[in-house]
């Protein structure tokens, strides 16, 4: 009898010890959730992120406050989330650039893309294309390569040194055997008028950012910098079809939480965002940008980060960029 009583007491004590944490997780969320977006206002990424967050807030029954925390190419906002309490009330809407590119180009980065975060869900894959001015005679990728070999040193535009499109263009140069001059700009916005005016003729950008000019015939998309054709643009080849040695890496955005966020909270967040991504108005907005809806489990996003990391690292080394 005494042994039974002691066993009961031990079990009850253990359950009482777990009760606060269990109650916190089952009651989650009971206050507003903050999503930090580490870039300036006005981008398509922000528009989609706000829409997904707003729809997820309805599912969770609590407001999701979407905050722009720009600075240092996404480092300031991402650091804020890495240092936040892992209770599910502070998340980041992050990107390949903020996580992987920064981590492989900065020695003093205050966060690690794997150890500092708990993946929640991937939102969208953002296809980028090799885009040329319609002034160029080249109407396909092989014709462009022939032209560039005859006229070495032609300029191409990127959104900055070490940026996603800079790395992809440097890899294109290597596999195609062409010599081009890199002209970095401060973001994508100034590149489009430069492309239309003829100051530069070649760039790599997200297709959604030049969709109007593409439809108007002012620019051409000669290839997607990927290994999978875009369903909405089936006539445009991928870079790997023309150059099998080209090694693309993802250009995606997704939600992450601070490391050690409890699994029940992560599951609840994942379920809400996954449900939001299936709403017709959300899918329509993402697909209008020529992006791919992703979704999936936290483990899917973790694998995406893990698989892309060595490919990004190889692209950085190939471009001759040294960590600072």
C-alpha cells in the first residue's frame, strides 16, 4: 500500500512539474504574434508575407503583427528573431539571402542559419530568370552565348556583390564560357529602367519583377536559373537543360522561429500557415507573381536549408568572394 502511495505521489509530482509548460503550449497563442521581415517596405515579398500572415492570424485567433526591420541586407531583423524568446510569439519571414548568403559571406554574423532557428514552413519558391533587353538580337540562350563570345566584356546587372543573382550569373559565365562585366546596383528597382534604356542588356531577376515589361515585349526571359520549368511559362527552358553542369540553388522565403521553440507550438504555427497557403486568394496572389506555392512540414524547410547550403557555398567560392 505504501509503495502504491509513493508511486502515485511521484507521478503526481512529475505531472505538476510539466503542467505550466503544457498549459502554455496548449493555450498558445493567447496574445499577438510578431513577424519580423528583415527588408524595407514595398516589395512583393512583403505583400505576400503580409497576406499569408493575416490569413494565418484568423486561423490562430490572434493578431499577427507584421514588422519591417530592414538593415545590413537582412541581418538586423534576422538577428532580432534569433535572440528572441523561443515562445512562438516572435517569428521571421526570411529568405535564402538572409539566412544562407549572409551566413557564408560574413565572419561576424550573430546567428547561424541552422543552430539559431527552428524552421516553421516554406512559403514560396521565387523563380529567377536570365533576362535580356528585347533590343538584343538573341532570342534564345544559345544565341546569347554566341553573341557574348563574339563581344566579350558586355555588362550585366545584379542587385549587389554577393547577391543571389550575382552568384547565379557568375556560375552562368563559367558554364557558358563567356566573359562579362559585373555592374552591381542597389537593389532591383534601378535595374529595370537601365535594362529598358539599353545601359545594360543582361540581368538575373525574379520573373515577377519584370512581368509587365515581359508581357509588353520590352524584355525576354531566355531561361530560368533552375532545374524545373515554371508551370505558368512552360515554353521557357531551364538553365540546366542547356548547361547540365549548372548547379542551381533555391530562392525561397519561409517562416522560422528562434531555436528551441517547443514542438507543439511549431506544429500549431505550421498548420495555420499551411492552411493559409491553400486559400484561393493566397494561392492566386503568389501565382500572379510567377512564384510557386510551397508549404510542407518544418522538416521540409529544414531539408531545404540543409540541401541549399553547400550549393550556395560552392557558388560563393566560384565567384571568388571571400567572407568578410
